[in-house]
């Protein structure tokens, strides 16, 4: 048995005897493949529906960091729904790709089936008024970025990476594609094995993918500004275009 599995068995053994624990599964790189030296063991612990708390924590066992999430089934289902509304798939992917450790009542099996249904469901598309507002937001972000560049402000680099991810995240939502966290984005765009690991299809717009990778790889400030301009212009045009002169957006009062 590999050392990580021995550590996992040591960690999970006390939970098997607890009445309020009705199942568990392990997920992450040790299960799906290609763990790095910094990979941890992610464990989902399913609590009885009667339990009124949730818990997350970390323990080092046998030299391995175990990160655990303990929730009753209703809380896991709430995570599925909430993340789907934000074009995220974290918890659903965890259940769909994880390995069951024990499941005497079938609770983990049921959650796995529900997770797969959420993963198969199309993401919501932003409403027209949100798209119109975001086109202005793209212009405003880029205008501020240009200003930082022209003034030699040291905050440019931070603002640049924020800008690139904001444009990516909203454009992905418009295409009803998942929104990946920054740490996974490059691998998602370039590595078919990484996409398979997280049950993801390629990004649906190839031209945007090329522009986004150019932006992620740019190192010099001049190249970063050009990359931000190209990425923003392309996304804005695909979303209907934008002219700042005469921009007007009227919406109902929200109190």
C-alpha cells in the first residue's frame, strides 16, 4: 500500500466508528493522478442529516496534509447549487471524481449521482442588462490600466492580472463555460490531461484562448498592456461592442 493510502486510512479510521458520520470519499491529485510535492489529501465526510453543524480542518498524518470537509447531505447539495450559479464546479467535481472510502447507507453514492447531474446541467447565461453593464466595466478597467501604465504606477502589474482574470471570468460566463480559479487557468487552457482530471471540455472560443494565454504569459509591462488591450477588445466586440461616448444604461431601482 502506498504511503499516502496508509496515511489516509489512519486519518479516516476514527470517523468510521462515529454515529454521526455516514460516509466519506477522498479526492484530488492522489486519486485523479499527477500529484505534486505540495498536493494534499482532500476528504469529504458526510454527516447524518440530523447534524446541525459543518466543519472543515487540516491534519498532518504520516507526512501528508489531509484537508477535510464535513457536512450533512443538504449542505453538500447547497454547495452544488450555489457553485453552479457562479459557473463553478468545485464540490460537484470532488464527488464525481472522488473515491468512496465507506458508504454503508448509500449517502455518498446519492451525492455522487447528484453531482454528476449538476455537472451535466448548462450554466446560466448573464442577462442582457448585465452584459451591457460589463462592457462598460471592461472599458473602465482598461482605461484605468492605461492610466497606471502612463503614470508609471507600481500598481500596474497587480491591476493587470486582476483585469485579465475579470475579462476571462465574465466572458466565460457569457459562453456558459466554467470559471476556473487563477491557479488552474493555464493548465486548463493548455493541458488536455488537466481538463480530463477535472471533467472539463476545452474553452469554447479558440481565438479568445490564444489571446488569454498571450496575456498570461506576458512579462514586460509594454507587452502586458498590448495583451490586455487585445483581449478586452476581442471580448467586448464578441459581446456586442462598446462606445463610451453616449453610453447610457437605465435599470429599475434596487432598494
